C-alpha cells in the first residue's frame, strides 16, 4: 500500500474520519528493541554467525552474516516467519536500529533474494556447529544465572510433525500423522525443580524417521555440554515410548550420574506382568465408580536386550460417563530407585509439559515454515526459529514477578513487541516515542531495566 494513500470513513463516526499512511519514521514493532537487549545478554546471534565461514568476495558483500542472522532472528521473534517478509520490514526504522543502522538515513535491510541465498549456503558442518553453539549459549546463560548451583539437569526430547506441501528434499508420507512431513526432534532442559523448560536442540529429520533416530547423537552432545557447565549435577533424561530401543538403554546405562525414565510400548509379556495389578485396579474402579490406578514394578528383559531392567507398571482402569470401563496399563523403563508411584508421577508424567513448548513453537513461532526445496536450508530455518524462541524465552525469564511471567511467546509478542512507535534521530541521540497509554508499560519497563536499560 502506498504510504500516501488515504481512507475515508464518512459515516461510521460522529465526525468524518480520514486515515493516512504518511508517518515516515514510525513502526508497529516499537517494543522489539527488547530483542536487542535479550540478544546482547546472551550474545546469541553473534555466536551463531561466528560458526559460519563466509566465502563471499569481500568487495561485493553488503550484508554480513551477523546482520543476515539478526534480521531473520529478530523478524521471526516479531512474527515475520518468511524470508518474503523482508519487504515488509526492510525499511522499518526499528528493525534498522536493531541492526545498528540509522533509523532515518540507514540503508535498507537485505532483500528476500539475499536471505534465500543465505539460507541455501549453509552446509551440514555449519548447521552442526550452529546447533552446538545454540545449546552451549543457553546452558552458559543458566550456569551464570544459577551460579553453577544446579543439582539436577533434566533433558526432554520429543519428536513433532512438520507437514510439508511441496517437493522438499527428505519429505515422506508418514502413516501415523497421515501426511507428508518432516519429523524434527526438539530438546529442552530444565534445572532442579523449576517448571521452565529451555530449548537447546532442534534437529530436522526426514518424514520417515523413527522417533529414536538420531536420539543418541543428540543426547551425547547435550550430556557433554551439560557436564562441562554443571560437572556435579545429576542428569535426568525423560523420553516417551517411541525412543525405546536397546541401543539407547545401553548408552544411558553406561553414563555416570545419569538417571532416565522412558516409556515402553505394551506387549503380551508386560501385559501378563501387569495382570495382577489390573485386577486390583478393576476392583477399586468398580467400588468407587471412578478411574482407578495401582502402581507396581517388575524386572523385564526384551528379546533384543542384553540385561534385565526395572519396569514401572501403572495399572489403570478409566471410566467416562456413558462408556464401559477401559483397561489402560502403562509401562516405563527406568534406572531410578524411588518407589513406582513417585517415579511415574513425579518423573515421567512431568515430561508432558513439553507438549506446551511444542505448541508454542508451532503456533507462536511457526517453526514448521520449512518450504525451501533443500533439506539443509530448512534445517537452517528451524535453527533460526529456535534462536528467536530462545530470545523470547529470555524475555519471559526477565518478566519474572510481572503479569507476563508465564505468558506464551505469542502473548509476549502481542503485549510487548507490537507497539506503535515514532522515531526521532538527532546528532546526539535517537528517541523512540511509545504511546503514553501503552497498557503494558510497567512490564515492558521492568524487562528493559533487567536487560540493560537505565532510567534517564
């Protein structure tokens, strides 16, 4: 839309209303300056760009790798999920400021074609280094926050579907999700008994990958990095039944100071082990006329295993109005020593919170916007989206003790970043004018001070 275009509302209001798109140095993303503060606190985009080797001819370079990564990461965090959105924000004064350019006279940001070439230029080694640096940066942030005082670090891995709608490399039909897709696996860490889970891994995989594919490699990298930052901590690993395989259990059993719980698919042998407990659960359910569950355990060795392992049994009978009672036995393999109920409810069940993080990534960050033809380019997009999510998690962490302390990332964006702003620039300073009636000025100010702002 041309900025000089006018819209006239002659009858809707008491007086005729004229709308003009003619404010030259203004932005609808004035609150996004928080992203710069969060990024500087982590030094995230700088560290990610340092992992890449720039082989372009120096004399022809207009946009550094750092600037290209910042443009994409800040744009993703602000809700601009596509490289095509470069046309929307290329001359936005706030985004020019975020890339250390003059909001008034600074050059435009890079174009969609430049960003697309950049996305397609990174190979497997560069992507691996970026993924490792992302995890290391997040862990270092929390090492400083906790002052190395983490007694327990928990790793959660979970696959998720990423539907595809074209001829992207490595996309396959997946019968479970009934669609052509990728199957990225996402990793989070949490510390001690804190409820928050922080993203540390986002690995894109072909659509026909099994849940366990690549899990050992991801865990080996995360465990190594965690040991380096928190050498005295016990590491907890929580996985669902799709990851269960003898190679994974052997790997976890060989790790020192590591405990794990992993779902185990039901089979006839395990059903037989659970039958006595199921009988008890049926009696309790019938007596109380409600869902009942009983916990127990057994020693179990699958045919492909080389040793027995402890299996926790949850014998459950579910009741729903108007339906017959239904048996629902569940099984978890673990090396933990606590009582069965504690292992299942306080260790395994808590991994369900990861579903909320995955929803944030899909609906709040659009991590499934993987429309590039090349697989590695789509992996790069996933990592950039993960980096944007890390910045928003940092902002949420700094929102502690405010009304936005537990807000979803989409809410953080709506309440804190999407703010109208008018920018003035003089020789001495830049002034960002935000609305005097800004509803979340208290939260915004509190976060800004925690990431480096001072009261003038």
